[in-house]
């Protein structure tokens, strides 16, 4: 039986539903619940903020627990979001600058969701943000560039900061190649093969891994 959701949860989900993005409602709910649990172990971090749809779920859980959500995005859009491409959206195209800029919409979302004191946007590339990073993380959500190279970089840059017991979550994991690109899944499989994680049941296209505690000999 599904747990009854309180009014605060419903308000959050209704707000998230109005935000542009590619996250399904059940995926948002899973992110929210995982972040609630993970936040006791450290702050959370996501790669791929876009307009803040997932940041509403993750950030609200972090706010409840009193920890920070870091969210990384260069905000220049993916390859498929560029003018003339399949996912081009004129509402995130800055005519004056002649480029995609999703950052204003992220700020608007964080303001509406009252998350400005909880979510720290990092307007840069994952690799740059990771360069001098030292803070242990309770949860890492990988939903940035969907090329193999980008997803692999995100995994390699951030997994080392994930605490034992923390969650490593990938978006857009499609077991059937007909349903979507396979690059995130390839990286997900690489993570599983590393024996550092326990695999949890998927939620829609969320691949969920829990980092194991190191075995001492
Ligand atoms: Mg995604």
C-alpha cells in the first residue's frame, strides 16, 4: 500500500510538476525518499540541474534534514537542446546572448520552492566543480551529459566522495536500447562491476546503487 502523502509533499510535487524537465513523478518521489535517508550521512549533490525539477525533490528532503544540496550544471543545454535540434526549447534560449541558458529558470524554481537557503547551484562543468572538492557526500545523482564520456567523468569525479552507505543514482537507465540511449547504462554497469555497490530495485529509469562499507581483512 502506498504511504499517505502529507500536504507539504503534495505542494512540493505540484510545484515540481510545473517545472520543465524529464523526471517522472515516481522518480521524483524515489529521489525525495532516498535523500531523506542519505542526508543523515552528508550533503547531497546532483549533476544536471536544468530547471530544477529534481532539485525540488532532493532539495526539499535536504531542507527537512538541514543539509545542503549542491547542484551542478553549465546551463548551456545538452547537444539535443541546441537550436534546430530535437529538444530545442525557445523558452530557455537567450536571444541576446545567442545561447541556451537554463539558469534563470533554475533560480525561479528554487525561489518558488523556498529552497534558496538549501540548494547551492554551481554553474560550471562537473569536472571543474570536482577539482578541489573534499566534502563527503551522502547521495550523488548523475543526470548530466548523456554521452558515455560525460557520464563516466561524472561517476569517476564524484563516486570517490560518496560515503559508505551513501546512494549513487543514475537517471535514464534503459535496459531496452529501443527505449533510450545506453551510455548512462554502460557507466551504471561499470559501477556495478566494481563491486563497490549493492544494486537496489530500479524506479522507472532510476538506477539506484548503495555504496558498500569496505570489508576489513
Ligand atoms: Mg535525465
